[in-house]
């Protein structure tokens, strides 16, 4: 038993760079995730996403969501920051492009806009978005390398939870 945990510790240490400075600059190789699962240990959260949900085709819902997006960009001084270039490993607070309509391959069933958060952004950005969301519904999920679990089992919601298309993670 001790040897198993030592093996896991060595695999994790070798597979993930130091979290000093850039805590979100690593990803978990599928073999490492398998080791977590094999030993009943959950992977660490590497970063987070905030998703602000809005109703596709509803002008008031879209307008409210875009107003919150503009306020978020202004408050966190992101107007001159390039949008995110991938889903993870950004190393900076950044906005994703707006998904104004649902996509069959997306876990989101309606429109949404999203933000990438490093671990150090979480304690500032999440309280801000929760306090400023108004009637909008907010999904905050971790990025652990296990996307299905991140979205289906480990998120937190501000407002009313929306359905998530879990089948999108099997494609």
C-alpha cells in the first residue's frame, strides 16, 4: 500500500511541473489521470471557467448577458487583452469568444459567454460575478483534465442550474 502511494506521488511529481508562479501551466496526461483513478485519488484543479448562460433567441436575455460581459471586461481591465486561444493553459485571465447559439458538440444547450481563470483569479472573480450576475445563471467549473466530471459533478452554480449535454464529452 505504501509503495502504491509512493509510486503515485512520483508519477505526479514527475508529470506536473512546479506550481510556483504559473499554477495553471500544466496538463494531466491520460496515463496520469488513469493513475489517479486506479488509486482512488482525485486530480487537482488546474484552473477554472466561468460560464454566463443566456437564452438563445431572447433579446432581453442576450442584452443582459452582454452587459454583464462588458462590465466584467471593464472591471478586470481586459479590454486590451487578447481572447483565450484554447480551453486551458492560458496563464492569464482571459475571455472566450461568445457562443451565441448552441452547437451539437457543445455541453451548453443555449448561448453562453465564458472566462478562463487561473487558480489565483478564483477568489477575486467568482465573488464578483456572483454579486453582479443579477438574474443571470452562472456556472463555475474546475479544469482537472476530467472534463465530464468537471462539468457534471464538480461545478458550482449561481442562480438556477441549466442542463449540461454530458454526451458532448464522449466525442
